[in-house]
C-alpha cells in the first residue's frame, strides 16, 4: 500500500508470493486494517489467510467528519454479510483531540458512545471504536478521553449489556470455521527454515 501520505493506487501482491522474513509476525495476523481506508484486493488478503478486514465508510470532508462527532443520534453498525475475508464493521473513530477537533468536549464524545452502546443493546447492533496510536502521542488529552470511554464500556460490559471483542474475536464469533480455514491457508504460506 505504501507509507502514510502515499496516495498512489494500491497494487496487489504478486500471485504465489511466499512469505519470508516477517513470517513469525505474519503467522499471528488474523485481521487487517487498510491504510487510509483504501479497501482493495480483498480476495488477495483471503488468499494469504487474513480472516477479516475492517470495513470503511464512504469518504467525506473534514468538516463532515467533525460534524459527525456531534451526532448524538448516530446508529450502531449492523453485521455485514458473510464473505471472505469477513468484514468487521467500519465503526467509529475515537475523537482525536487535535486541531479543530478540540472543540468537541470529551463529555460529548463519551455521551455519544454511551448512546451508541444503548442503541446497540436494543437493536443487536455493533459499536466498533478505534483510534490510531499516534493520535495518543500527538494529542495527549486523547488518552484521557480513551480512558473515560473504556471505563464507560467496561461498566456496560460488567452490567451484561455489551460484549467486548477484538477484531479477531468478532470474526471468530461470525464464522469460526472461516477463521480456522484462514489460519490453515496462512500456515501453508509460511516458509519454514
């Protein structure tokens, strides 16, 4: 895909490429997040034994993304159709408290997440929250927001109102057999020394 900021179109890996060098790490990779949400070549990932990918929402402007942070009526995602690799719902970006996004009060973000969780409980929806590690380093107040959101989610979980899953856990719950088959494909590609 290329380094951050590289907007060239992604290219598929060479067909039949063998995995070397990074094989021990790659051997544990079960899900994938597309850089810059540029979803492409899903079939190639499946061929390499990647069981699931995070979906992506349609692109919108920075202003629209900022306005979305204020949407207290946002709806949880629904489970996508099963296909290979499995799609983990795109979810919601945890507000990065940097630049113009600092105008969104952390209390509002926490309220938004709590409302999403309440709606998901009622409708059977999915609330997938995510952030980038560099956002915690470049805007340290984001870490405080993350801690608050995690406390809110933990309270809901402890009350039996939601289940907390990793992307891998989500894929396993959706289709455990596909995750097992993906692991077998991935293992068959690893070059043993």
